[in-house]
C-alpha cells in the first residue's frame, strides 16, 4: 500500500451558511508525511457544478503555505462568504482539494454545506458593459445594462436612469423581473436633440436599481460625450462700398472712411471665439488704415454678433477713382468646424475730391508743370539715361562723376546737384552715341580729364571729359565683338589694361594714343590670353606691375605684366561655368590689400604681400557669404585708406563693412547704406552716387 505523502484533516464535516448573513468558516490541518520540504495549497470545488464559478464565494488564508519540513504541519482557514450557486437552497457537497507542487500529490476531503434561505435584503448587482459613449447631436444610441439577482428569491426590480443625461432618455424608469441567481440584460435608448440644444461636453449618468424589501444599488458612472457639430456662418454686409457714399460731384474732403459689418452666427454646439484676418498683401496694396472693433467676439451656441471694419484712406484731389479690394478671412477657435463663406472679398471704390469737370479746369496748369519736369525742358535736372546704367565712377575730388549706359551714351554729373534740387545734376553728355552699349567707364588718374569707355563690341574709346567733341580722342580695338568687361589705368595714367569676354587681357599705351589721335589703334603694348572670361581687373603692390584678374569659373590670377609672369591664386570654392568673380578692388594707401566678390555672394579679403615678395602664397584674411543673403555680389570697392569696404548685390542692398588694421572684417554685420525693393535706373543712379559720395568710394555697378 503506497504511503500518503499528504495527510489532511478538516475541523468539521458539516457547515451551515445563510446568504446575506454572517460568513462561516472551518480549519484544515495539513501534515507533510514526505521526506522533503514542501509547500501546500487548497482549492474547494462544489460537487456537480462547473469550475467556471471561480472562487469568489470563499476565501483561504494563507493562499500558499511556506515550505514545511518532513513531519511538520500547517493550518488553513477557509471562510464561506457566498453561496456557490446563486439562488440555491439545500445541501451540497464540497470537495476540499489539498495539493503540493513539490510532492506532485494531493488529498481530498468531503464537506457537507447546508445553504439556508437567505436574507431578502440583498442588493442587486448592476454592471455597464460600456461606460463611455461618443455621439453627434440628433443621433441615438442604446446604453446596455446587466442586472444580476444574487438572492434566493425572484425579484421585481425597478431601474431608473439618473444624471444630467437623463433628459435625453425616452423612458427613464422601467420594471423587470429577475429569477434567483439569474442575470437580465436590458438597454436605455438615448436620443440627442438638435445641435444648438446640446452643447459639446461630457455628461455623466448612473442607473439605480430598487426592489421590494430589498436594498437599493447603482451602477458605475457612465459618460456620454457629445461631439462638436454644426457650423459658423460668416456674412459681411455690404460687400461693396464707395467714398463718399453719395453726391460725388460735391468736394467732400472730410469723408475718407467706410464701415463694413462682419456678421458671425454660431450655429454649432460650442462656445466660439471668432475674429477676422485681412490679407497683408491687399492691405499693403491699398495703403489703407484698418480699424477692427472689437478684435474678437465670444459667441454662445445660437448667438449672432458682428465685428465692424473701418477702412480709412486719404483721398486724392485729382485722377480717376481707386478700386481696392480686401480679402477677409473669418477665423474661429475650433478649426474642426466648418465656417460658411469664410473667405470674403470686400470692394471699395475711392473717388477723388475734385470731380472730373473741376479737374479739367486745372489741366492746362498741370500740363505746364509736367512740361517743366519733363525731358522737354532743357534745364530739367531729372533728365537721365534712357537705359540701364552699367558703370559709375567718381572723379578724384568726388565733385563729378561719369556714367555709362546701355543706351550707348556717357553722361557727366555734377554731384552737388543731387543734394540741392535747384542745381542741375546733369553736367552734359560726354558722348551721345558711342555705337554700342557702354559696359565700363574709368577716369584717368592724376588729372581726371580723360575717361576710358569699354564697349559691348570690344572697342575702347578715350574721351575728353570737358570737351564737346563728337568723336573720341582715340579708340582701341583688336577683335570686333569681343566685349570689354573691365578697364584699369595704372596709377600714373600712362597705361590702360582691358579685360575681354574672350579671356584676353591687353595693355595699351595711353600717352601714345592721345598724342597721335589715332582712332583705330589695333596693336596693344602687351597681350595675354586666358581660358576664362575676364570680369574684373585691379592693380596690387606699390610698383603697379602686378595685375590681379578675375572671371569665369571663379578664376583668380595675378599677372606681372612687366616680367610676363603668371601666378594663380588659391580661390575657394572652385567654380563651374556659371560661377564668376565679378568685382575686384585694392586700396591706394594699402596696395597689398585686395577685395574680391563673386556671383555666389562670397566676399574675400586678401593679403597680397607674401606672394608679391616671393615668401609664399597670398593670405586670405576674411571670407564671408552672408552679407547679401547668398545673392550675387555685383560690385565692391575699398576706401583709399583700406578702412572700409562697400559692396552691392542682387538683394538690392549696399553694405558698408568696417575693416581692422590688418584688413580683416571687424564685425559680422555691416552698415546698411542703401536698400530698394526694385531698381529703377534713375532712382538707383541717384542713390548710389549719393552713397558713394558719403563713403568717399568709387563704386562700379554691373547688370
């Protein structure tokens, strides 16, 4: 006969339990008859009943015993708190199962449980299978409820729906009958009203159960979330207005405003904060003063209110009526809702103060004034170039300047005339028609009595500044069609360098050309051909023998034209066929300081002394590309003392950069001395000349 490893003993064989009354208990003693340490557990099963009932009807302490040595015992206390089968009355057998995981053995004891009629006051058990609901206004849902009768008697239960959502329940109270131990499922129908009657928020509810001779109970709290719905209607009136509103023939100079009513109607179930937004482009285009009162509106569901938009604009005395339009956008707090007609166009017609027939009376006087400021007036200071200005340079004293234009003319300017409108700025045309577009003009140093003009067709012309000759003093041309992109005099004015689109750089004897008055010189003193288009020339060093040349592919070289030696400068970054060094400049009193600019927006400052003395490569002092926002830098110039650098670029700005004694940029930001949203030849000429005069610099502007 096998040895029992587990020996169990229960304190009683019969237990009596009354549902709804006090719990009943028993003790189970377990002895370890094995030869090893073991822990023990208990389980109680109602005979003839499925195991799905679980263990909610009893409790065991401890749940698991500690490991006991051989021969030791442990006591378990079992408490019956509910009937194993709801509604059962009578006797049933309980199986007390004692087992050990370590011993892989078990012992079973039989316990007789007598279930007496319970107490009628046991509460019903309510459960909500779904506790949260989300729905739109005017929609309906069913709220399911499960009611369990734990007593031994049938119950007539009254269910009542309560809470702030009860007003939407069709029948808030109903009667149901539940058998002992049975569960009944039912549902309440919730029908939401129209949008304006149900604000969007969360509503709580509970379901209460009462029955005769019983204790009331309630379900867990449920939530009904009403979703946002509806619309906001935006309707301005009127959409068309005029200033003045009536009697257009009468001069009404005090009437300069119009008012629009912008109505908002809140057809949603949310509190809305509304406002308007006016397109900035339209506002700037009209140059009007706009007054919005109030700036925002707080609207409750179903409420209607309006914002007033007052438009003010000074009316002109003459001319035709102005037609303005404003794009007005209605904006609400909750973007999830639709705004009807949210984008509106408001039209405004502004008539001049004087009626057209009054304007006719001033037409003759106006014609005289227009003639006085037009090109027909030979003394008109506003008579300028008729095409794009390609180059400007000041004379040595800064009192005069010359400009070359695409209209094939060269004009001399009197600088004080730009400060005093009573002085004629136009000092006369040096050349009416040179035959081709003028790409570059340069004063001859020392006397400043001769200028060199480089033309689009490859010709270089020398003109007397103060003369009234119809043709140049001399002209140079080697290859017709090889456009001249830059020219540079030596400091003594004896020689002239020219850079061409073909990559040729030529040296011309100016003294010989002026003495011979030869208008068809085709032999330069010296010529050097490069494999890139030449865009900029400047001399560095004290002797004037070293010419720095910049151009296409970001090419930068230094040519000692006296010794015919060539040295490449380490320019970074290397460029492609669309990359150009477009401007070069050196300082008269610091001949070793060089500035370069390219069409990628990069400005570089160089110390040329090491490479001129043969002690190494030329040194990059500073390099930056953020001055003009990455736009091409078309022109730059160093002051004579090398203390300032001025640059102009495609961002329509001219910057002044202070430099250190070593020639480096002293700060990361310069001084903005000129800015225009758009370039018009005449105004651009005026501003650039004035700026260059203030800065005491020579500036070349290329388009």
